[in-house]
C-alpha cells in the first residue's frame, strides 16, 4: 500500500485510537504495526475474527482479557542451556502461564445462546487458532507461585530447606541483637552513647561508643559519626556470631540459586509451547482491541464485494472525529453502482469535502487492515490493491515544490500506477494554478482513471469537472452542503 496515502489519511492516528483498547504493550504494538492488505481471504478472515471476538467478549461480560507480561525475550532465553531466570523473570513467566490458562478456560466455557456472527458453524470457531496455541499447566503455575512474587523475592515456600535456613537466619539475627543490646546496657557511662542502639554497617552488627572508650570495648571500628565523637564498633563477642550469620546467608544464596535453576530447567523443554501461548495471548489482545474499537464506534462489519459490483458506505463516520468531537458526528451514505467509477464532489468550503475523502480512505484502509471501521449495516466494500491520496497542501521547501507542483508529483504517480483495483482520493483538483490549466489537467487525469477502471473520489470547485458525467463516462456528481 502507498505509504504517502496512509500518511495524509492519518491512518496511524486512527490505529492509535484502536490500539488504545489493548491491555498490553505487545498488543498495542501489534495493532500499530498493521497495514492494509489486498489479500481478500486474509481480510475476510480478520474481520470474522474481530466480529467473533466482539461477540465472545459480550457473552463473557464482566470477564475481561487476562494480563500479558512483556516476557517474550525471557521465554527465548529458555532456549539457552545453562541460563537461569531471576525471580522477577520467573514471576512474569508464571503470569503468562496463568493468563494462557484463564483465556483457555474462557474459550472452553459453553456459551449461553451465543452464535457465530455469520449465523453459521460453531460459536467462536474463528478463535480456534487462539485456543489451539494456548498452553496451561496448573501444577507448574502453582510451583512458580510458591517460588516468587511480583517483586522477584524468593518465597519461603519455595523449598523446605530455604524455609529452614531462613528460620535459622532470623534466630541468629535476633540472638546477635539481644546480646549486643545487653552489651550496650553493661557499658560504663563514660563509654556509652545516650540513646545508643544496635546498628548495621557494611553488613556487620555494631554498637555506638564514645571515642575515648574505644580501648575498653575492643573489636573492629566500621564507621564514625560526622563529628568523630562516636565510633560504631563491632565488639569481639559479635564477630564470631556474625560470621556464623554470614555462613547461613551464603547457604541461603546457594539454595535460592538451586531453586531458580531447578524451576528454569523444568521450563526449558516447554519454551516453544510457552512462546506460542504468549503469542496467542497477544493475538487475542489485538483482536480484543479491534473489537473494543468497533463496539465504541457502534460499527458493523462491512461485507466485501467485487470491484465490478459497485460498493456502498452506510452511516460512514471519520474515526478521528468520533474521538475528538463532543457533538454528534453526522454520518454519510455513499453508493456507487458497478458502472460508476469516478465520483466528483462539489460544495462550499467548510462543507466537509476533505473530511469525506479522508473518511472514505480510512474506512477502506482500516477494513483491509482487519479493523471493523465506523460504518453501519449494509456497507459493502471492494478490496483495493492500492490506495492513492492527495489531500491538503503538501508543498515542500526542501524539495523546491510549490503547492501545485506537489499535487502534480502525486498525480504523476497516480497516472502511472493506478489500475482497475485502485482507490484514488484527490482533494481540490485544479486548485493552486490558472483555473483553465487546472481544469484541463484535472480532466485529463479523471479521464485516465476512468479509462483504466480505477475507483476515485475527487473534490473540486471547477465547473468543467462537473460536466464530465456524460452517459457511459463512469463519472457521477455529488454535492455536500454546509
């Protein structure tokens, strides 16, 4: 598809509106990366999936899609022999695993009176490609939940040995604190610091003492106050106890590493299943975002027609107007018969001609991207193999192009590349130059488009273009009011 056309149509802004309904960053990115495709089977399939997702979500209310953590890179790391996931990474894999199970359960649940959107086949059959890739393992999910939490902290429940070590650690710390508190209480007044308490410096337990009492206390000085009057000393009786504590802490670290290695090793053979399940969750999030946008727009899935059968837009609306306007957006109806290929739209300024052009272009490009556009029931659209658009003032100082020269650059591309399956949208044809010259060039291009059988919607104030609608010309006129 023509990227210039998508730019002037504000296609990416429309996608951002759709992506706002996604629950995950990955789902949002999936929506934003969509582009119009000319594969009719693909478009038909995606529109069916969106419609079924909308029906599925409505049938499961108030259920909502589960969380999707950003863990694809973590899952790929499982392929590397010897790799060990950290606690937080393991937790995100557990969330992905749980989400796969939640979505699988929702898809497996018998629908209450739900039917396929097209009235045929099994309910939500188009979502089978999601369900078939979801992986659920409640026992593994429970194992991860007992191992780590959202902060990445390894839980006592991860193993009985870890629970024992931490119990010993707590006891050892309490023992050191009790002994040091007693030690402080027994210090003579000339050594003791008022309101002094046990502290920690560089991981060692210390007590505050006056500098002049340093020799009476002994031990190791780890710090001093800003004034230098107070020293923080680790007494001799605490050194051995703290060394024992360090041994327990080292034992705790070894046990945590063993646990993480064990759970990672359990996950490793499943990495392909976990990746496929995560990708299925993202695909569903993309579909749910598109379904949410369609529901918000009050949109009805359009039917796809052959280019030679004519086409129509019923209650079409510009998606960006729907997002930004506080007032009701006035819909438009537009129909062209099979022998009507070129629509010349006239009408006053501020009548909405440019908005109409952009709306038509967005409706077509969104549809061919697998998005149900803001249209009503009865809309039938062809699948275009290319879309061209020349809308607004596109003069370029960098390329030394005047406004009219910029239009001619686009027109040249249209004349050379537009064909029978193209949609061409041209705004204010013939403007920006001598009216007679502009009319002649515009007429030549319109006749060229009619000759190759392209579908075009053009706007113009030029009377000469309004007189092209002769019988058999394929050109028809339309008008917009204020």
